[in-house]
C-alpha cells in the first residue's frame, strides 16, 4: 500500500490492461442451483460486446468431470456420421452452476415454456466417438443465452482470476468475449438437461462426502 505524507493511502483495485471489456457487477448476492453454491457476484452482460468468433452447431454433447464440464459443439459431415469441426468449451463447476441458476431465473417465459409453446422436444446428440481434424478448445466462465422460437444462441465470456479478484472489491468486472454459438432451441434444451443431470450428480457426491 503506497504512503502519502507519512500515511498509508488505499489504492482502488484496477484491472490490468488487456483483461477485457468492463461490465457492471449487478449484485453481490450468491447464486446457487439445487443448493450448490455458485459465485459471489452477478454481472450484467447485456452491455458486453458480441464475441467476434461465431460458430453454428448442429451437434451438442456434454461431458461432466469431477470439477468441471466440457460442452462440445460440432458440425457433421454430409452423408456420414463423422464430424467436420468441433468446438469444445471448458467450464468450471462454479460456472456451470451459475449458468443453470441464470436459466432458472429466466421467467415469462422460461426455456421449458418456450419449448412447450412451440411443441419442441429436447434434442440430445449421441456421444462423440471420434475427434475431427479441426478442433478448437476454449474456456469460459460466464454465459448469456438468447432464445427466439426454434432458434437460440449462447455467448461465452471469460474473466480471469485477476479480474474476478478486482470485481469483488469494485462494481466492475472485465471479461473477454470468447465465442457465440448458434444452435436450435431443442439442442440448447438438451444441453441444459445434461448439465442439470451432471450438477445433480455433483450434489449427490457432495452429500456422500459429508456423511463419511
């Protein structure tokens, strides 16, 4: 802490250059899903720029790990079951819970109500058994979802641990736009169902650990 005139002067925390674009921290209330704690801050991503990288997915699968999830978006080749390209987005457990919590707060209409009104059933892609030649691996910890009838998109953003540390002490978080994935609403609903199933399993393992 710098000194001025023999007195210590508190320095306001600031994000480092290159950490991304500033967005407003809308609250400091913790979010949760099924009792699993998420992050201690909520942010308003409506003012964040749209990611320059864009991808259209016709396939979506989810792999749940012990402390994270891999969401895989793909484009199939014509006439065969193999994929042409694959985009993998890694999300931490805390980030997955935040995504599910934000979707649970989506009301009037909710994602499920939109699908019911349109007569849409969730679409769950079969497991990806072979990695295509073109694969992009990304990471994200914030998302913004948009749904209009049968069309949907998910904007992924990344905030570094440095930015998150600053945000806890201020009203601003710096995020990097990662990628916008466009997909059908049934495919988005299938992705959410798989993430919810995985989060429920996390909760079950946590309770088993507490009982030991």
